C-alpha cells in the first residue's frame, strides 16, 4: 500500500502516520483495487463458472512470469 501511494503521489510524505496521510493512502489503494475489479469484471463477464475461469486466468499470468509449476486447477 505504501509503495502504491508513493508511486501515485511522488511524495514521500505520504508515509507519515498522521490521519490525513493514512486516509489518502487508503483512498489511493481503494482506487487501484476498484480498477482491478473492473478489469476482472470485463475479463469474466458472461462466464458461467467464474471460479474455474479465475484459476485459468491466474494460471495464464503465472506462465507469463515463468511460474508454470503451480497447478491451480487442483484447487477446483
């Protein structure tokens, strides 16, 4: 969360522990999380078995990063 906030604001003062900075970090994190949910919603719209599709999606990402050893379909 701290790294995202620094990258977004380019301001190291965001790491301050005062309430205003904590709220700012939380807002930034929520915006990034909501953006991720929007991507997932677009990726899986109209899918009947969402669990399997999410696992297949994560597995495809793992292949992109060279992590092919993990069999995510075993979790179904």
